[in-house]
C-alpha cells in the first residue's frame, strides 16, 4: 500500500469513527429519553416493543484492597496478558 493509499484509509477510518460516535451519542440521547419516561418502572411496552430497565446487583473483587491487605495472596493470583492496542493519532 502506498503512503497516499494509507492516508486515504486513515481518513476514511476517522470519518467512519466520527459517524459511529455521532450514532452512539444519538442512541444515548434516545435511551435517556426512554429512561426519563419510565421513571421508576422496570418495564415499558409500546406496540411490538418491550423495554426493560432493571436494577442489577454485581459482586466484584476489589483487587486494590486485596493487594493492600494480603499482597502475597494477591500476587499468587495475578495473571498477566499481552495485547496489541491499535490507535490512530
């Protein structure tokens, strides 16, 4: 691929990312409007559509507190992973 082709692809990528960002922002605006309408209700029905907005409780391990309280145990269970991060600047 030539430099001009790469530049063209990057330009296209940035334009598509801008469209995705705009669509995600619009989605959040619509979701927020529906949530405001729902108030404390967990379910909304509109024609063929059913919207739910339920409270979910999750339990997660506080790794920072574990490392501080018992660092030897925390160190024994740490798993290191390696990935490649793609970034266009």
